[in-house]
C-alpha cells in the first residue's frame, strides 16, 4: 500500500495488545511475512503448508513432512507418519563430518543432534532452516516451483573454521507413490519399483498399484499415474533404494547404519523396501561457501520426469524459481491491505490468513492434521471468497467447478476427489445453498451478471446449463425439503456435520438453516429483479416473508433462537434442555440475515455475551454434551469441550464477530476478535502455531480450555479476512456500491485499508470521532462529502480514490 509504509501515525492504543512479544519459541519477522521459530521443540509441530495449484508439501519446524501432487490424500509421494509427539518422519538431509564422524541433519529431525544455532523461518511459499554445528553453517530452503510439478531444496553450506572440511551430505526419503495415510504399508510396497540413473544421479520411483478402484478393472488393479524422481546438483558418491540396507537391521532414522559405512551395496527394483538415498561429498576450504540443491520431480511419465529433472537440477534455476515464488505471493496479496493499531492482527489478516486459505485450503486441501485432498462442496466454495477483491476470476472458476458437481435435481456431492471424481452425495440441506451464497457474493463484489450465463453440465445430465439454472434447481430442491410448519429440514446435519442424526428421517427442522435461506432469498430476489425476472423475484420475496414469520413463530425460545428440532419433534438448543441449551449460529445468523426483529436481535447477542463468550472465543454451543445421544449425532460423542461439542469452532467464531459489528457492539466485537488471534496466545497452553488459525479451540468444559486443535485446514482463514475487512473496518460490497460502516473495537482510534473495487483502488482512512452521534458515520471521497455511506460505482478503470471516514 503506497501510503501505509510508516506506522508513526498509528501508535498502539492504551490497553490494546500492539505486538505479540517474542515467545521462547519464536516471533514474526519485522514485516510479518515470516514466522521465525527459534526453539526446535514447541508444544506441538508448527508447520507450513506450501502448495501450488498442483504440487505441494507440508513441513514442520523439525523438518518432518510429506509431498503430494494433485490430491494430498490419493497421490502422496513420500511416506510420512503423523505424530504430534515425535514429529520425525519425512524427507531429510543428513550431514556427516568425515574426519570426526559427527552426524547431524540440516533440520532437527531425524538426527536430533543439538545445533549450536537453529532457526526455522516459515514464509509465504517456502520454509528455510538455518543451522550451525561444529563450525558448519547451513541454510536449507524448501519450496515448490511456481509452475512446474517440482519441489526444490536450495542448500547453502559454509565452513566457518580455519581448517579444510570434508563433509558427506545425504538426501533421504521413503517412497509412498499412492494413497496415504494407508494401513496397508506392507501390501502397498510390494508394487513399488525404484531405479537409479547414474548419468543423472537420480532415483526414480513408480507404483504398479494404486489403492483407488479402476472403473473398468476394479480395486487394486490400476497403475499410479505418476513417476517421481529425487536428484541433486552434486555428483553422487553412493545411492540406495532399500530402506533395510540404509537403516540397518532394526536401525532407525536418527543414525542410519549406511552413513557410517564407506561403501554401499545399492539395491533397486521391485523386491526392496523402497527409498531414495543420495550421498555426495562436499569439500570446503576455510571460509568457503558452497551452493547446491535437490529436486523432487513428479510428472505423468518417465520421459517427462527425466526432462523436468534435467531442467530443475541447477542452482541457478532454483534461485530463479524461489524469487518467482516470493514475488508471486507478494503480488498476490498486495492489492488489499489493512493497517490497524494491532500489527499482529495485520500480519494475520493481510498475509497469513489469506495464504492459509489459498495454499492449504484451495490448492493443497491439506493440513498437518488432515490430508483431505477432496473438495468439500460448501468448504472450498467459501474459501474461494478470498479471491474476490483481488482475483475474482479465480472465485468464478471455483463457482463453476462446484456447479459441475451438482445433480440435475439440485442435490450435490458433500465432497468429491479430484483425480477419481468419486464423491459422497449429501444428505445435508445446507450444502445445496452455498452455490447461491458465493455466487451472490461474487455479484456484489464485481457487478458482473455475466457469470449467470456460464454453462456447466450436471453430474447426471451432460447438457450444459447456465449457472442461473444450477442455482434455481438448488433452491427448488430446498423448497421441497420444508416441514409443514414452514421450516427447512436439516437432513444429516447442516454446516455442523456433527449434528449427523437430527433429521435422518426427514422430519427434523433447522432454525439456523432457516436464517441462512432467508438471507439468500433476499439476495436472489434482488438478482432476479436485476435480470428482468420480476415474477420469480416476487415469489422469493414472499417465500422469505413466510419463512421469517415461521422462524419467529416456531424458533424463538424466549431468550434466543433454538437450533433445531429432532425427528421426534424435541427441541435442540432450548433453555429447556439440560445440555446444549444454546447454539451460536442460530443467534448470529438471525442478526446477519435480518430475521430477528431489533428487540430479539439485541436479546440474541446478549445471550451470546452471557452464555457463549469465552477467553478463547465464541463457543459453538453451551453447555457441552456429556454423554452420547445417538438421536442427535456424533457431535455428542466428542469429549466435552472438544471441537463442535462446546469448543470454539473458529469458522463460526468469525461470524459472531460480524454479528457483533452489525448490532454495533464494539466491545463484544473487539473481545471476540482478540480472543481468536493466535499471535496473542500463551504457546504453552495454546500449543499450536501462532501465525495461522486453528479449526477449533477447547472450550471451558475441557480441562485444556484454550488449547488449539487442528490448524491450517479450516474455513476460518478466508472468513477472518472477510469479517475484519467488511465488518470490523466496515468496507463491504453491496448491490449498489461499497458500503462504509466501521465498528472499531474500543481503543482503536483509527485504521486504514487499501482495497480494489470494480477496477479502481480506494485508499481508505478511518478515524473515530467523539463528536458524532453513536453509530453515525461520515464518508468523503477525494474531499467530497457523500450524502450517505455508499460509494457508488462505476469509476474510471485504474483510478485511485482517497476515502476519509469518521465514525463513532
């Protein structure tokens, strides 16, 4: 942002956390684009998910991790074991001092030899290990090529001593070449084949079996469709393809037997326990530095992999690729930036949350805790909103991809796997409606009604139909799934998958889904009016009126909205319940969708403050279930306070911030925003990474209240960015322009934003003014005061406008 390079005018306000103090485990870099881990054993593995559209890798601060192509579950290249305690399997670089025999690794794992100096820098698109031991300084950077399906390891070694050094460096990985995690390792390895090409110094691997059913030939009867290779820039002195020969009998990765031996007896082929190990000799004079590298290449054929190795296994090619990666991420995140009195929040919103949404959720579909690989119909649709302000065409592509995974009757896959196109047909009603939700978000942001004419086929009908027809059929199917009381059926859960049995008999109703549907009917009535379909628009308006009336008649519990009714008619989320008396989403979406009248909206948010606000964020429900209830679903089988069962589900916690902003509860909005900021947590009790969001945090019914759960793979990342920008700073697209409606937390006197909107850039300065009436906002554009708070398009393409906002 051109005008935001200095913070002198944006000093932290008294009482507000300005910058997270460095913990014993690490800190943000000055610009926030790296997290520097200074101690190799944080409470849990602190990972980076590095991905491009096809190839990706996960790597933790120990060096443990894995690589995949196209699908992080079905096409995993190296074997890896998820282990939160040892965190010591994956791809590694060993170094051995030939004179002393000292062995260590360039990351802590797998040797775990204490380094004299250690630093792990997780960055946007790369991870770098910087170590020093026995006078040898090393820097190892792992990243994916920005275009090619190659993982690159850039290595720098330096001799800091006054004597010549002879080092042996060895790259190691265990091949997987197929589905992971798999309980059938000993079976799967029988089909793996390795070979060594001495002219390239490369170990190649392929599998003659893929644990994915062939549509023609059945299960365990298909070839893994990729060929992989590991190669390095240095001349290979020894190579090995047999894990037993490398580790030794009952050996282990901490100190492989082969690294103590002068000569190796190589073994490759189809009768070994397949690995790739490449040992090279590096001689360094006193003060000398050496650049080298490795490439892990994966393509669809032997010839193509050989060609890719030949092009990539050059230091110069690696350096150029790394610069491209850094430049690409900088450019990708540059156009939409915020600046608040809390730099830690800025780092999270500007860079890490969006990086998390793109790299982990959209491209990798993977986290350290969850190798998914699949597209969730509702999940990646929501994630794709992260593109709206900067690259809306990518959101449009995601919308059309999901439309192509809809059936002609309006139902959809709950999830499906790219590569195989196998999926699970949903029994959840809300899945059907997220196509309409994200399409409406795209239309508000871009004003481009042309997307409605984009054509894709249905899964069971090859004739392409326009997107508008896909959305209409989703609505029509939901309309048929409505109870006699006018409330939508929940099916096998809605958004909260753990409510998996509430409506299996198609009688259970969902109040939250009613809110969600009511908001969509309002949006799509507007879309229909703008596309000349006045009659259908009027029908949607009437449906919304009837639905809102039904919700307020049957869903109001006296102090808040119930969550649902079970198939037998009993209530869920009612004050009459012993546990799970109140659910968060049923209150926040009543506000966000304008279902609750003003008095009830106030009471909803008062209930959220009283019953669901915790130091860790807004709880999804309270109190937690304390015993399994089969009629409700597997949510009741979690321990109390874990995940959906009375924990903070971060995705929903961001919606609570938006609802607090909408009712102008500055204090609650600020409290909830601070509560979910991982950078402000005590790492000993929080445990997880301080630079990305977790999917969940333990609630007060857990003995570990405040402990983070699974990180990286959560839809909360894209939503946090959207909620902070659109509700806290209040700059959000509406049908007729850009609404400016901030709700600054207490203590914030000012904030700033640079934001693209329909071809223009707006540089927005927001200041709190005590002279304005409570809730009032004044907006000026290029010095001219607006009559209201909506900046109406269009403007001249490429123009820059300065917006000044005063609010109370």
